[in-house]
């Protein structure tokens, strides 16, 4: 068994490596090539082995998502995310169930009701692994559409876990279902308790040892997986609870993130290649079911979520970009289908259709992300001529008589430092920020601020762009930088980039100046070394000044938030 598993993994990684080399050479999305690798080697690996590998790959990646999930940050948009998710659940799930039941009845399925439930789950739930992976930059940079998508993923995962616990019961009775749900709830509550109390104790006990923190985190994962196996529920539920238990805030968990990231790609390869390998040549039944599934996931789901977000007061652009990470079949749906297949409660045609639909929607998402700006401009924006501004108006504060002021884009470390300087100079300013996690700080620390997307039109009207003297962006995000250069304003524009070549391109495109942090840090280091060598400052004074400066930065929170610009 072990030898066969090693051979299967070798086949998977050789095929994936060869195709990823091609993707890298032509700078193409990697997900399609993972799936192609699976199609190429699927016939060489047994179905039982593929199902086991798929579940383990999903389990570890769900664990990684749980670690990255910041409960405090998601909480800031969870209400609106819940409303959108519940709206989708109430609207899309019945449509999907009806379509699944009609298809099951049409093709003579033995259990059309249960198969319709599996079909509905595949349509309604969105993929954390694909969606969060595609939106990784947006989530890391705290853009609101990334946070909204993350909150939807979290909600969907909770619904998926409940469905997984219920549908993994071969004979559905009240006692059997309640016991399964009870075990799942206990694991998740245990994860939350460890998150709040246990993990901080682990960090203190490690006494600065990154290796001990990492090993302790892996031990938590193993313990939760063992507990899930012992009580007879899916290991994916245990992995999700274990991920929640690991804190990702603060530098003490940096070692965990680095250690987990180093092996994440291993399981990413296993997951996507096994999905591709599970795809079989579709029959007429399978192709029909998969076509309906893909249409509901790729068209109906995004439209319902878009309208729900707009109704909540988000601008259309934010709502649209939040939905681009939510239009693929969930990995939890695959786990549900796999368990149902092993129990014999899902027809082969429905199982194959869900696998095929998952592969197709993942492919569509990978390619759609490359053209979403064009899609928004050419299609979506044409249907919404009147922009919703309620969220911006409710969460903004701007003086009516602002003129000759500075507009600061982003309230991260650099943004806060700029505000401090302008306060000292008694110079008027407006901060444009759209991270809900920073709203309380904006309200407490800034005279004028606009809570909105810098890529939308109305926030700039609210910020008084036409009367501004200077626009300073602290965000290293190329689309934002290019958008600022396209604004109709006489104000000077200062941008940020982490790449010197890109900075030169932005200056040539019209930027007044582009900050490159590495270059600025290097120039500061040269000045310090020169001052020491020339005797302009002694080492003791330099060290004292440096410690005072670091203490000041820490006091204002400039060093504690490691992932904010």
C-alpha cells in the first residue's frame, strides 16, 4: 500500500512538474495545467487511491485556509457577508435543488431527492481553495472585496461542514444526524478555545523557538485529524477545526505560516491533479448535468451575490470583484460527493458531473481573473449607471471647505506616518481607505477620511479631488497606481512600487514620484554608514536615537501589523 502510494505520488509530481514548466515559460495560469496533468495520468492510478489522495489534499489545504482566516478581520464584514450568503442560499439553493431533481427524474436516478441535494450543494457552495487563492493579494492587501469574499467562504464552509456531517450518515435518522453534528460542533468549539487560550500558551511555552511553535501547530492538526477519525466524521472537518485553532496574528505565528507555506504547494499539486484525474469521458447524462451545474455556478451565483452586495450599499465595482472569487464548485462539495460515492448514495453520472463541473469552473475562474477588469468595464458597469454610495456616505467624514489638501490612499504604516506628519504641519488631508478592519482607527485618528474603493469614481468626488494639491498612494498595487494616473486632476501624484523597473514606467506614465521602499532603505543605510565613518554621529547616540524611533513606531502600531502596507 505504501509503495503504491509513493509510486502514485511520483507519477503525479512528474506530470505536474513537466506541465508547470510549460505554464511558467508562457506565464499562463497554473490551475489548468494541474488539471491537464491529472487528465494525463488519471488512467495510471486506481480510483480508490485517487479518492484517498483527493481527501487528504483537500484536508490539508482546508487546514491552511483555517490558519489564514483572521476571525477579527472577517468579523468586520461578516454581517454583510452573511446577508449575501443567506440571500444566495435562499435563492440559488432551491433553484439548484429543483434543477437537480428534474435531471435525476429525467435520467431515472434511484434516489433523485438525495442526488438533488448533492447537486444543490455543488452549485451553492464556493471554493475556498480556488477563490481565496485567486484573491490572495486582495485579501493580504486588505481590499474590501477580498474580505467580503473571504467572509462568504467562511460562511459557506460552515454550511458545508453541516451538510457533510448530515450527508455522511448512511441511514439518516434523528439520532445519527444529531450525533454527527454534535461531534463536528465539539471539534470547532475546541478549535476556537485553543485559538483563544491554547495557542498563546504554546507560544509562551516555546520561549521564542520557531521550531517548537511549528511542531506544536502540526501536533494540533494531527490531534484533530485523529479525533475526527475516531468519532467517524470526515477528516476535512477536523482539519478545518485545527486551522481555526492556529492564530495568524502577530509575529509569534510567522514561523507557522512560513513552515506551512513551504509544504502547501505539495498538497496543492495533489488536490488539483487528483481532481483532473477523477474527470472521466462524459456520457450524455454526465455532460447534461455538468452543463446545467456550470451555468448555475458561473452565471446565477455571481448575479445573485452581486445584487445582494449592491443592495447592502457597496459600490458595483467592489460587489463585482467580490463575486469573481465565488463562482467555482467548492472542495467541500467534492468531499461530500466522494463520501457519497463510497457509501453508494450518489449515482455515478451525478458524481462524474460534479467532478467535471468542478474542473470546468476552476478553469473558468483561472482565465476570468485575467480579464475581470475588461469584463467589468465592458459588461457589468453598463447595467449600473447609478452608483450606490450609501456605504461611502455612512462611513466617511470630510469637511465641506477642504481645498489645496493632500489625498492619502491607504492607511497602513506609511499612511499613518503621513497623517502624523501632516498633522504636525497643520496641513489638511483626506485618507481614502476601504479595509473594514481599519475603520475604527480612521474614525479615531483622522480628521478627514473616505471609506471607499480607490478604483471607483465616487470616493474621489467625496475626497474633493478637483481641489487637491497632492495625491499620495501608499499601496503597491499596479492597477490602483495606473488608475490614479488616469484621474482628471491637476494634483501631483506620488505612487509606490516594490519594483524599480515598474517605478520607472509609472514615472514615464505621468507620476511625479514613485517610492521604492528597498531603494529608500538602502539610501538611508548609506547615509548612516557615511555619518558614522565621517564622525558626524557616534555609535552610542545613533543607537539611542534608533531605539527611541523604534519605540515610537511600535507605540503607533507601525511595526506590529506586518502585512499592512
